[in-house]
């Protein structure tokens, strides 16, 4: 008697794990951001020159044009944070880029038809300011979901380094384009740069999950304010985030005295020419570029928290020393350059480590609102500091106002020292459970 053998069945092969496209996608984001950042530097020169030379604008009109972009940020930031957490961030970034392409691209067309006016520039500046707020809140949240923790420092260093290089290259390129093409038509280059960024984002393969967004219904207007409150509570209820926000706000408030008054002080009281002062500022961008290059190695060596505290101290120290710089004019010029070099180095290291800690600490579905809450406070103090700097300069003199900055700026460091931040060695120590 024979027994039939059961047929041998081969289990179906397991499906291959999905390919990791994050490196390719980040390169696309990095490329698009680099192009659009240089383009934005061109518009920083071309837009006011369009108003000044092409339309014969007054100083007041130039001031309004500049202020409209900042006003957009102050008014829209908290609401944009909710939008970023409710919608797919990559789609928002693409929409923001296309909107800026259209808002800026129409300016040279209107100029060509000889119908460009200051109200049209005002509208364009405000629209671009609003869309820039949305993009700037969406992209760090998107990077946080695109890359693992161990790659965030390196990614943020590349993005920040590109921004610093753009600060060196962009203004010079903008000046050349304004001179060669005339101001309104130089803006077309920036418009095209946003189109390049949108196309780069569109070529990505990464898809965000539902966990990256706010769960549940919107709840109408009340829901918007509820979501804003949740972002504020998450930011200032967390000891790490609260320290980061308080440090940045304190630094921005007091350092504005230097930002606003140094140019006037260096020119009127020290006697440096505009060209020499421009070189001093450029050296600061060189320091920032160096900072972006060394941040990853520094964090690997001493830890993310100590790197943040140390870089903040490195930033504060030269500002404290600035009012004590003396000697012959050439010596002062060199010392001012050294101050800006070290400040640029420290600011970029602290900025990279700070944003990486925020990306890591914050659950993905709240990153837009936490970034918005953070920016609302830290950037909102800048106009206060700027106005205060002008009042101090007129009241107690330019040099004495720098002493006020030297006294106030170090207070920023105390927020970090007396917080849990210095104890953080690796990002995994502060990653919330839902992001692991």
C-alpha cells in the first residue's frame, strides 16, 4: 500500500521592504531651498530698488514696504502653525512656492506694461510675507518626519550652511542683476527660483502619514483657537522647549541693539567706511558657514545639550566685548571683524542644535504649532528691540547703548544653564514615544 505524498508548497516570498527614498528626497529639498534662498537674497535688494528707482518712492513708502513682510509674520504665524499641522506639509510648501512665484513674477510684467504702482508692490510684499511664514513653518516640520534623529543634525547643518553661503553670494549677485537687468526684472530671477523649489518638492517620493497631522475634526473657529492654545501649552509647558524659547527671545531682544546701532556707531563714531563695514558683516556670514560645517562633529564629541550651551556662550562673549573695542581705526576694524566672525560661528551652531532639539522633542502632529509658538515669541520681540535700540541710542548715546546690550545679552545664557538642556547628550533621550 502506498501513500501519496503531499505536494510540497513553497511559502510566498515576503514582500520587499519599501525603499528608503529619504536621502534622495532630502537632496531635492536641499537643492530647491538653496536656489530659492539665493533668489530671496536678490529680492531683498531688488524690491526696495524697484520702489526707490523705478517708482520714485519716498523713505516712508520704503519703510511700509519693508514692514509689511514682518507684519505678515506677526499676524499670521500662530494660525499658520495650525494650518501646517492640519494639512500635508509637502503640498503646503509647493503651494507656498507657487504662490510666491506668481506674486513676484507679476511684478516685472506690470513694470513692462508701465502699470506698476506702490500699492501693487505692497500687496506683493504682504502676500510673499504670508506665504513665506507658511513655508518656514512647514519645512522644518517636514524634515523632522522625513529623516531619523541620527540624521537631523547633519541635515539642518546643510540647510543652515546653504543659507549662510546665500547671505554671502546673494546680495552681490542681486546688486549685479539690479544693475544689468534693472530692479523690477531682477525680481523675475527670484520668482523662477521659487518655481525650481516647487518642482524639486514635487519630485519627492516621501508621503506623510496620518500620524503627522492633527487627529479628529477641526471644530470650526473654536477649533482653530483650541489648536493654537495646544501649541502654546506644548511649547511653554515643556521644560526644554520653554528654555529654548526664553533664551532665543532674550537674545533677540538685547542683540537688536547691536544689530540696529552698530552700523551707525562704526561709521559715525569710529569712522569706518561703508565698504569696510560691509566686509565686517560678510565675515559674520563666513563664521556662520564654518559653524554649519563643524556642528555635527561638535555634537558627536560633547553632546547636543552641551553644544547648544557652549555655542550660546560663544555667541554672547564677543557681544559683551564689543563696546570695549578700541585703538587705531584699522585695529578696530579687524577686531570688529573678529567679533562678527565668532558671533556668526556661535549663532549658527546654536540655531542648528536648537531647531534639531525642537524637531526631536515635539510630536510630529504638533511641530507646526510648536514652531509657530516659538517663532511668535522669539521673532515678535525683534521690533521691540529695534525700537528700543533707536530710543537708547538717542537717549544715552550709541556707545553707551552697546553697554546695555553687553549687560542684557548674557541673560539669555542663564535660561539654558538653569534648565534640563545641558544634560541632554543624545537626541534619543528627548524623543517622544510616538516618534520612535
